[in-house]
């Protein structure tokens, strides 16, 4: 399947290439372009080359390089690839029931990139995702920021930072999920106490490492748990904090101020109650909007109006799927629900693109259609906030990873027999013989 796709692309312009996107420019013409970084372009041109965006602008003034392959995108909408700041795709597994504090756990060691939900996320237009362990622990492990490329192993999806590190954060939680029988805390106050204790230990461990000055004989015994927290204290990892109730939200803000780490508030069911406090703290929010009742008691006051309240307060916020709480294929619907409850259209689209790029500290690479950024974009059949609109194509770094016109991709987009199977059909044995 994979090899036959590639051959088809090399012999015909009808399939704009996985390979050609790297070898020669590709120009999408005639589309309505939503760059996010600027105003809508009614009759636009997007040029990509070598996995990057080369140009974007009006047809009347945007130069198309000589020899570029051209794709007629009239009647379609092009916007940046969607960014999901909180997902559980790829069969992710994290910490176990042995302890409430496990910052040494790496989801890198558990992900299955052939999980069908990766392809379903591509079908929903998602090109970048923060894949997290579960929220049953006060500290449940190290997250991964992934590019949803077509990959055979996890390394194919990793995002490398300029210093060579793998991009990712640290998952924390409070509230109902982490309050259970011993050895887990039974109360909110005890939860916060255990977290403070760990950060104090991490500060001491960090100071001893610094004082050793590189002398291995003076270094403290290696502690993998504290190493992860030191990365948090040094700003190398952002804390992604599951929290719902207003008192739990304020506890997170208190801990942030006390220990100085970067944090993003996730879920935030009671955001509408404390929107001003969140904005004053300068703390970003990764919001989920759910239009059906149910779930844990602390989420009972979850309201669609939270997004509009955060916008009025001036807070930075994006949206997330929490897949499988909500389906990655319906991610754009969450932005539309926010608009239904008073959110501006501009902030709704910003919330599934650029806001989440900032939240993941990837704003220099993704989140908007601008020259020099990664060629991550989607083609839509209509307006992104319309219930009738479909994702037609998803491109990651100049390579098409989803095409609704392809029968196998279509299956993952709409469901049916085989749609929940791992992506065996995308890696057929005969393609590698």
C-alpha cells in the first residue's frame, strides 16, 4: 500500500506526492486560506517545499516558483494543521498503582504508533499532539509532543528540540482522580502536601548537583524521579496539570507561584468561575468543552461559556480532545461549541491552532501558515466551524498523511468494519518485498 502510493505519486500529478513535496515546490491555488497569523485570504496561494511553507498570500501577488506542481484547491478551505494539547492516542500507558508520585514514567516507552487512533486523529486534521499518561496520579509521568507523521516506530513521530532533547512535558493532576485509597492521598490538602514535599526534594537534589560542579564523586546518587522534576524546575518541561474544581485550580496556581514552574491548566471545568484569577496569573489553559452531561462529580459545572469567559478575561487558552473522552475526528466541533456559547470566531480557530502551539512552546514551527514554518496544513470541504464540513486532506511537513478520497483513509474517517484495527493495511507486507 505504502509503496504503491509512492509510485502513483511519482507518475501522476493527480496524487500530489509524499516524495515530490520534498523534491520540488507544490502550490495550492484558488483556496480560501485561513492563515491564523493574519486575515482570511479569499483567493489564496499556499506554496510548500522541502517540508516547509515557502509562501502564502493572495493569488494576485504571490509568486509560484517555476516548475512547481500545482493543485487546484478552488472551493476548498486551507488552514494550519490542528494541534491537540491533550490526547491519549497511540495506546498510551503510564504509571501504575504502586504510588501517587511517578515523574520518572515516560510514555515514550509505551506508545504504539500503529494504533488506529493515530490515523483517526489525522482524519480529524490533527497534525501535532501532546500525548499524555492518565490522570490518576499526582505526578503521572513525562508526556510526548508528537508530529502525526506516518511512521513505523515511535522515533518517526518525535519532535526534537534545538538542543537535541525530545519535546514533551510533565503530567500532574489533582482532584477526584488522585484522591483514593492509600498509598494515594484521601484529601485535597494531603494531595498538595505530597506534591510540595516532592518539589522540595527536587530543589535539594538540583542544588547538590550544581554544587558538585561536574565532579562525579560529589554527585548525589542518581534519582530518576527527581531528575524529571529538576527539568520542571529548570523550565525544560512544562507541567500539564489536570484540574477541574475552582479550589483545585487555585491550588495549582499557588504551587506554580511557590516553585516557579511553567504550568498549563487542563480541562478546567470551573474556568468560568475563576477566569480573572487565571488571567492575572498569566497561566495558559487547555480547555475541553463537552455538551453532554456525565463524568465525575467535580466536572458537573462544566459550561460551554468557559471559553468566552477566558477570552473576556484576556487569558491564553486552547482546546483539546482528551481522546478518547472526545473523538479526535470531531476536534473542530469543540471550537464551534465555544462560538455557540459566545466565543469569537477568531479565538475559536486560534484555540485549535496557534494557542496550542504556544502552550507546547512550538510556536516557531507550527500553528499558523507563515513562510518558514513546517508545512502542516489541512484542506477542508467548507467552513471549519460548519457541522457539514469534512477534512479532505491532512499534510504534515509537506507529506500527505490523510486523504478522504483514499478508501482506506475514508474508513478511518467514518468508521465501519476494520476502522478500529491497528494500521496493518498501511504497512502491507508486499510493499516491503
